C-alpha cells in the first residue's frame, strides 16, 4: 500500500464534527508526543486542546484577538499571549521554548508569513516539529467555480466578506508552500495534504476514488486537495 493511499486507511471520515482536524491529529499522535506545545493562531482553542486532552502537554496559545485568547483560556490553555500581528512582531517566547508547534490557517492572513515561520523556528527546540496547514483556494473544481463567478473565495470560507476586505491575503500552490517552509528553516517530514481531498458526493469514500485521487495528487499536487498540510522538522 502506498503512503498516499495509507492516509485513507481506518479513518472514520463520517464522524467529522467541530474538530474536523481530529483524524489528522490522531495520525500525528501515533508518532509525536508533545510535552510543550505552542498553538500559533490558537483562536478559541478547539484544535490545540485536542493535543492537551490526548497527551497532557503544556499548552500555550498566541493570537491577535483578545476575545479568542479568552476563549482559549477557558478551553484549558495553560498560557495565552497576545500578538496583534504575528507577521511583523517577534513572538513573546524565549528561544527553544517548545517541542511542537501547531500553525493552522494562519499564514494566509499575514502580509509577511516568512517572518512568522522564522519565529516558529526560533521558539522550537532543535529537532522540534511544526504541523502547518494553509488552505488551497484553487483546486480543479474551485477553478471552474472561479471561472464563472469571479469570486476568489471559491470555498465560501468567509461568505459575508467582500473582495476588498477578504481576510486571506496570501495564496499558495503546493510547490510554493513547501518551498516557503524550507526557506523558513524546516525540513519536510510528511506531506499530509491528502487528509483534505476534494470530495465528490457518493464517490469520495470509495477505495477506487481514493486510489485515483492519491495518484492524481502525486501528479498534480495543487489540484485535488483543499489544503496543504505538512509535518515539518526544525533544522
């Protein structure tokens, strides 16, 4: 069984609830056991809390919203810190403070995403891991939708936003995302983007469809997944 196809194995994909990242996190936790985790862009704490519940790790959140940080604190974070612009300001932590960083859906919001990547590298211990995810607006189906609607929000991430105040200001291809991570000081350990495959009603859970998508992803990695996800290791 190929590594790509194995990502589909034994996943209860019908049990997607609020934490739709849970199947991916479970895959990570089979190999990683964080003791000090930074959730960069923690929001209300839904995603980072999953790691704390599973491992008992010390959980620290940083975000640009005081309201989000208060929610994360209520969710059980051990520490929260305000950083109004993570693309422009240093993170308020000493070097090598964490052995694991979660950075989900943050880099696309930043004018200078490389600055945050370098800061995440700084606060990670040598050999520490970064789990990073960015959305892919331009899958093959999304490109067709864009052709007819001229709407850059091809997956309705922010249905109430207008084009002039759309929260996403950076857009990634598969190649560009991984190149940026490399330049930020990280080595790719696993490409986990197949957790976010384009879904076709009634077909996407079938083995032939999964087999086909895995091979199409290998040939056209920017076309058949709705997000690019990487487990990276600090150099």
